[in-house]
């Protein structure tokens, strides 16, 4: 077997240019598979990170729509949700772990001679647990801030950078609509949301303070939305059922009237997006695998030409005692070596392409060991599958006919 392998290597080395061109299809195929799977895995991991940053077992509650001149404005446009509703959900729904109301507004933030437009969120301490926010500096808001409607604020990293640069923002006073707020904490960075919004470009204040001093709603107790966290993923449906029943009762809605609020299972929505990213990864890999098929056909064509060119060599080997199995193994080994070497080069090409995509296009990639193993295994399969027919054809040559071949 070692002698047959040495002969196969010698034959490939004697025709270096042809061997390299033959391997090119496999190199491109394997590289494309690895790079495409890496891009798809990167997208999936990014989506998983987004889901993690949004919090686990999340339900989003928003007010219903309102009519203006007979035109419906869409979910969230009404003022049908109050802080009292949120308190009732927290106290009466047994499947709920945490609730965080939100009073949202946008404002120009001012510190000394700097200013920055940002999103201001009025909420409760439960918001930080639900959204899994951590304090990078200072502290988060607590129950006392909420009860006393304190003018305290926790800012995101983007706001800290734009207003304070490299200075420490703790204890400093920023103005929100000309109202001074003391910065008591800076949030650890979270990055972008599923919709591409910068989650670090935010200011969080107590919900009671936002309602009394920053809200422009005609209803003093109104909230814009609420994040609700179920105790467990298995309780998501029961939590939504409980919330719907409680709010319909509180809002005195008869059975023939539709909800005046909107409930969304955010975790389910984000999981669907992550599943779509994984499917896209598989589709990219399937498309890239076509290149491997083309490379295999190239190997078969070149090996068939090689059989024709080396007919006399085959005849001489068989005349001096080589068996049909030896001839078959030699040509099969040549095809396998072509695909194996091409596969190794393709792995390096795919890994390099993945790094280049991350560096130059700023797109996250993740080279999967499973994808590498699959691509390498498939390249070997290509060598065996497409190399078998030329090897079989070479082994069928009759020694006398082969020696007479010109």
C-alpha cells in the first residue's frame, strides 16, 4: 500500500500545475462552505446575544389604539394603561415574576456646555432585573427613589461618553427639559437591540418622577408600556391569559368589546428571528456546497483524461505484475489526495475569509468546528465518489491493448 501511495504522490507531483488547477474547485468549495457557515453562525450568535440582552421570558404590554377623526392610530397610541394597572398585575397575577412600567420620552440632555439628544425612560427598580442591566459605576435606582419621586438618573454608556467624555459622571447634575437630575449610576454596555437601537443611549429615572415632571400625557397616571417577566418559560401563555383577564376586568370591557391594550410575547418573537438566522445559515451552506460538487466533477474529468494519457504506463505496470486492484487503488488514492489537500487549503481559505469579513465588514462570524469537519469529510467523499469511475475504468484496461496505445 505504501508503494502505491508513493506512486500516486509522484504522479501528482509530476503534473503540479494540472493538480493545482484540479484542486482549485475543492479549495473554493470547502472555503465557501466554511465562510458561509461562519457568517450564518455569527448572525445566529448575534441574535442570541440580542435575545439575552432583552431579558428572559419577556412580555411587552402597551396601550391600545386611539381614533383621531375616525382614523385609528395603532397600538400604543392611546392612554389606556396606567401605573395602577401595572401595580395590580404585579400583585394579583401569580405567574408573574417582575413588572416594570415605562414612561418614555425623548429630550435634549445638557451638562455644562455639552448637550445630547437621548431617550428618557421612567421606570421602577424591577426594570433592571427584567432587562438584565448592571451598574458599571455607582448604583441603580431603588424603591426610595421611586417613592420620593427623586430627581436621580442612571445613564447609559453612550450618554456618559457624549456628555462627560472621560470624566466621572457620578454626582454630577444633568438637565432634562431644564430640570436638574443627579447622576447616581452608569449602566454596563448592552449594545444594539433587535431593531438596531443603541441600548446604551438612554437615561433612566424613577417612574413617578417621569410622570410628574417629564410626561406630556393628558392622563397623569398613564404609562407608555410595561415589560413583564414570567416566572418560567412554561408559564408564558398562562401569564398572558392572566394579564388579559385582569386588565379587561379593570377596564370594564364587555365580552363583545376588543382589548384596549396590546400584549406581545417578545421571547417568542425573538426566538423566531433566531430560528430564521439559523435557517439562513443552512441555506448559505447548501448553496456553497454546490461548489464542492463542481470541484468533484472537475476531479473526475481530469482523472479520466489522466487515464487516457497514462494508458501505456498502466499497460507496463500490469505487464510486470500489477493487479487490477493495484491500478484501481492508485487512481483512487490520487483523487483522494487531490480532494484532501484541496480540503485542507479550503479550510485555511474559509477561516481567512471569515476573519476578513469580521475585520473589514464589521460583521460577526464564528468558524464552527463541526462545519470544518463536515467540509473536510465531504471533500474526502468527493474524492472517493468522483475518483471511483476513472479508477475503475483504468483497472479494466487489457495489458496488451494498453501497451499498443499511442
